[in-house]
C-alpha cells in the first residue's frame, strides 16, 4: 500500500505539469500539505519496512528459532503498526507548516517550496532534507551494513550433508534462501534507484533554478519512484512464495 501511495502523487504531478501545465502543489496550500504528507510518509514507510525485513532475514540465520521464539507474526504486526504510527506522527507537522499563500500584485500565489524573501517557507526545505535522510540516506547505511552481514553469513554457512538432513529441513532451507535472495535484490534496487535522487536533492535550490537542473531532478525523481513500481514485478518473477501468497490473497489458485 505504501508503494502504491508513493507512486501516485509526485509522479502524477510531474505528468500534469508536463502535458497539461497544471501543478497540483501550487493550486493552494492544502494540496501542498496533503500531497507532501502522503508522499513523505508513504516513502518512509516503504523504506523502513524494507529495513525491518532485512534485519529479520539476517537474524533468522544468526539466531536459532528467531521466528518462533523472538519474532512471531503477532510481534511483526505490532512492530510494523508502531513504525507506521511513528512516521505518521513525525510527518504530521507538514499539515501545519507546509504551503504558503500570499498576494503578489493582484494575484493569489501558493508556494510549496522555499522562496527567497519569504522566511516562513524555509521550513519546507529543512523538512525536505529530513525526509531525504529518513527515506534514503539512513536506510541506505543500515541496509548496506545488514546486507553485507547477511551475504557474509550465507556464504560462510557450511553445507550440510544430505545424509543427515531430512527432506523437510532441506525444503525449508531452500525456501529461506529464495527469500534471502529476493530481499538482497530489493535492497540493491533500492540503493541504486533512490540514493542518486537523495544526493542531488541536497542541491535542490540550485538545481531547481535552471532548466537543466530541473531536468536532472525530474529524471532522478522518475528513477527513484520506478523502484516502488518494480517491487511487485521483481518479487513476482524472483520469488515463488510471493506468487503463491498473491494467488491466495486474490483467490486465483484453484
């Protein structure tokens, strides 16, 4: 759900600006508030759920009976719901601080980004940088380290002779390995497709002031959001378990 929400605001706005010359973020301050709240929150939820999944995969290998004893389904739901509630809470300031309406000449103008000469718009740039840190930079550092540990653990795992392992354990191991490969692949996509935008956005004001810079922002923006669209496709092709669960969810399996 967070991936779906993240796809259909800034992406939609980029399309409308390009082909219909409508900028949703500058229609009025309420569009700015609601749009950015949905976008920031959904992107951060998506990133941190991936962090949780990666940690879970590493600890499943590192700690015996991790799933059954320490992190069962109920605890996972509680953790994810707590994460979502926390991110909604910290981003709720957007509802009160983003968007600025003023009159220039006889025309009503709405700002959804920092404008020189309007100090009250500065917070939007500050919180935008906080968002980039919490959506991309900090998750990148955690994911990079945790995936290195996960890969190291998988490579160092000693193969067990088939003669001393029953078929059920063998199937369980293969199942876990498929999940681990999927998580590592998703993490690689996340880093490669979102980090460039996060890096460029620290120079947003300078880039936004030129046509070339604006093109760079839109291009990296599109690449970054493509990650959230590729998630489903990647998991559908790379993981049999995901396909089975998807079929069960929509009752497609006979």
